[in-house]
């Protein structure tokens, strides 16, 4: 019996790996050929407005007066003015321009549904635009909530692609091709998280936690680079690089800050010198704080070695740890920290194993006390560490991607879902998404429709 279970598991892993290889090849091809990204002029000429209910939509679309008052007159509040003629002075006023020739057909699972789509005309440049309710995604033929469900299961709950496919089949959603799911993954991972958040009008606090995760792959060293805002838990940067030297990190950070409209004020990180240098080079006058947890862990490891060598009591070790922790956590400035180190009179701290840690603490006193002088700086990188753990788990189940564009798409997909999906009940921030905690506008819509309305699925560069 055990054998059969194992065998089944192996087949599943192999299957999953093969699927992801297909995804990798598929992404590599389509990223080389830029024109194949799902962009058509129709994307730019389609505006999304908040409406989650199909019956409400059908009423609205058949009532000209209400449609003008409740949709057209409010377009400016949630639509980016794309697709106008360059001579257009800006979308000041729209008039109704009938319906699209073909109604929009959408698969809801059991059947196909049809929705008439209203059009409007810009009174300045005379361009025509389609108006889509938020439950209809641009360019996709499935109901957006079905797609959302797949993302949640796959990117947050660790379900495999094969598992998602099986689920959809069981519930009769009519998704028969793994290619469909791979397309969806690439779709939600097309834009960088900062691009989407900026489009949605979110302005960060300027304080972030940064870390790189080493993702082990055979004969390959690859790293994830992530930045999370501790206050809102928003993932602002998610990248995948093959080196963590200063130059590579500089490019990654530069790409990130070109996408945000706020200044980066302070960052908590570990002691990796290359990333400290890169951050300082790219972000002018940024404050750097070193993570206390990393520091305590190193001291604990040193204590462990020390105890093995000296054979001192457990109580002695605990007391040393407590004193060290106290110095680290209660020092309000570089000077105070130096004084407190001077006051450590237990001779054990002179032992080379422990002295090395004390010296490190002293040498980086400015960084270890930065959170005291700048309120936004977090004392640890705990939030970015948590996110990296999720990423690592997912990548492990993926085994090996090998090519960069597809892994980057998967990465951005993970960041984007994390930002918009509300936490489950029982969690500390139950029913709140990071986007909601950052006071992003949701119009009371389900998370994927919130992304849709903020043009997370409009893949044109100048959609601002
Ligand atoms: Zn216009």
C-alpha cells in the first residue's frame, strides 16, 4: 500500500514538473516575442467600472439614464485615460454610442452567458470605448471569480497546477487544458506589483523590509529579492536574480523605484553588504536598519559553540543571551549601545566566540539602533521572511524553472495575489488584504475585481 502511495506521489511530482517545464518554455517564447503579450488595442479602449452582480449589470445596461448617471459620469474616478488620440485634451466628457456589435460571451462553468456591452464616445477626440463591468476581465473568456479561485488555491494554498485542473473538472467548470491555467498565471504575473499598486493610487509609507532568499537549484544559484512594507504587509518588490552582487541588486532596485511615486525612506535588512551598498547607491539618503532577529540568531549559534567548548551550565548560557538581547533591544542610539557594551562585565563575553558577536554589534551600532531614530523602520525583517518562506515552498514544489522570465512571472503572480487577497478568518488581519490595510479603494468588490478595476490586467506601458 505504501508503495502505491509513493509511486502515485512520484508520478504527480513528475507530472507537475513537466507542466511547469511547458510553462517555462511557453513564457520564454512569448517574452521574446513581445507582440504576443495579450494586448490588443481593444485592451486600451476598454474601461472597467465597478459592478459585481450580473443581474444588476443587465438592469443597468438597459437603462440609459441610470447608466449615464451611475457609470459614464463617474468614469474619471476609476479609469485611466488610455486609448485617446494624442491630440485629445483629455477625457472630459463621454456620450453614449450604442452597443458593441458582438455581445461578450463568458464561461461561468455550467454554461456560456452573454452580456451586451455598452460603448461611449469621447466628445473631444471621438474615439469609442467599451465599458466592461468588473466581473468581466479584458481578453479572458472565463468568469473572473473562477480564475480568482484558481490563483488562491495555487499561489497561496500551495495547490499544484494538476490539482487545480482536477478541481475545475470535478466542479464542472469546463477547463480542460492545463494551457488555460498557465495562461492565467502569466496573465496575473505580467505586471510588477509596484506598477499595479501605483496604478491603484497606493502610496507607500517609504519604510520597507528587504531580503534575498537563496533558491537552491541543481548547478544553479538563483535568488529571490523581495521588499515588503511592514505597516500594510504589501509586497512592493518581487524579483528573481542569478547573483546577489552589488551590480545585480542595483539593477533590481532601480527597476523597482522607477515604478513607485514615493520616496524610500528606510529599510530593515540583514547584514549582507552588497545589498546595503546597492540600496544606498540607488536610494538617496535611505536609512538602513539591521534586523535584530538575525543578530540574535547569530549570537545564539555562537553561544551553542561556546557551551560545547566550555561546558558551562544552561543557566549561564541563558543569562548571557539575556544580557546580549537586552543591550541590543534597549539601546536608543549608537552611543548608548557602545556604553552598554562597555558595561557587560561577565568575563565570558571576552571569549573569542562571543567577542566576535559583540564586536559585530558594536561595529554596526548605527544600523542596530536605526529603528529608534526613525519611527518607520522595523526592528526585524519578520514580515519579509514570512513571505520568502511561502515563495520557497512554492518554488520547491515547482522543482526547477531554469529560465528567468517564467520564474519572474510566477514571482510577480505570488506578490500580486498576496497583496489583494484578504487574509482568512482566524488570521490576525482577518478579511483584510494588504491592499485594504493600505487604504486602497475596493468599491466593495471581490479581490480580483478590485485588481481588474485598477487596471492590473491592462498591459500597456502608459496606462496612467
Ligand atoms: Zn479623447
